[in-house]
């Protein structure tokens, strides 16, 4: 594709690498470990500024999507380590639940569904809107515009309201307000 990639975890000075990056891609893994690493390497503010102030493109996949949001409170991961804060990059003012799965009505599993966990999160005083991104969809944010792309719908959870389905190509810019 003609692009070169420098992995920040291989950089001699991760903060310098982040400050010079022409684009930032953050992949998957455990969200707690990823956010802790970003704090440990002192790159949270650098990455946030590069994107929000300098317009550097950001692509997040899975855990990389979680850390792009306001907090990691709605990740599906186990807390195997503890970052100093659950506050993430804050590139958008809401949370995303990547890999969102709908409840399977034919399942004999008696545990909580993702929908139930998000509803429990919304019982807390300080909670945010949550966009459940199913496999096969993504949210593209450019300036003040947010568009749902891909081949599957997304489910939006707003505290005190019933979840709402959004189809591909939906304009979700209102979430950026």
C-alpha cells in the first residue's frame, strides 16, 4: 500500500514517535493493558493533541476503539491490570462497545448480555451514551460529522431511553455534540 509503520512499543522514545506520527493506528488486545501502557508511556496527551489539534488521522480497532472514547467503562475485557484512570483519549464524547452482540434468545446461557451490562452502566450517576458496534461496522468521524459505515447496523444506548438501531450510512453527528 506504500505506507511504513513504526510500532510505538518498539520506539526508543514512544512520546517522540507519537509526536511525529503522520497517522495513528491503535489495534486490539486487552483494553485495560492498552490504556495502562498509554499512561505508562506518557502518550495520552500527545496522541489526543495530535488528533484533536493537529488533525492527525486516528484508526482504532477493538481495544483501540475503546481507548479512543471518553472512558473504557464499557469494554468487554477483563481488568488484568489497572490503569491509573479509566479516562481514555476522549476523541469522541461517548463510549463505544466494539464487538457488540445481540442477545441470543435461543441460548441457554443465563448470564448477562452486553445489552444488560450497558443498561447496568447506565444505572450509574456519571455515565455516557454507548454506541454498540457489531462486527462488520465502523464509525467514521471527520470534523463534526460521524457516519456509520459497513455491512451491519449499530445499536445506540442513551440513559433513560430504549436502545435505537441505526443502519449503515446513518448520520450520527449528533453524538459529537
